[in-house]
């Protein structure tokens, strides 16, 4: 990933997390989500977030909703708008090369989210 893209992704993650004011529950999810992608694949990991998010509020208190929204916003920015389609549905419809591109992009974003969430939340964890 080139430096400009790397910086853009870091800035996106940082500014969105400042808006969301992450808590310990969000930090815990942000820590575990990159591993979830590696173990289960992007489709299953985002389907998990989708199934756990509560309500339709994009900035709700639920950490699953917050993370799903962040990933959706970045994917829409990077790959274009979804025209009302859920991120999970779009991921399931991708061919293999596109799936790998989405996985790489979202994994990099989640690593930035994880780093910033760890720095923004006080306390030593679980």
C-alpha cells in the first residue's frame, strides 16, 4: 500500500473513532476482528457483525454496529457506493480476485481501527 493511501486510511479511522468515542467493548471487538477475518474469511466476519448490530442507527452505542458502519463507510469510499445494498451482500457476490482485494483493504482498515481504539480507551483491558 502506498504511503498516501496508508495515510488516508489512518486519517479516516482516527477521525471516525474520535466521533464514536470508543469504549472497552468496542476496543475488545476491534482487537479480535482482524483475527476473525483471517480465520473465518471476510464474508463470515462481516456477516457476524451484521447479525449482531442492533437497530439502524449508524452511530449507535452497539460496538458491532459501530464497526460495521466504519467498514461500510470505508468500502463505499474505496469501491464506490452500494446503492442501498448491504456490505455483506456485496461481499458475498464478489468473484475471487475482488474478494481478495476487499479482504486486504478491510483488513488494513481494521488494523488501523484496532491501533487507534487501543490508544483511545483507558484501562488495561478485559
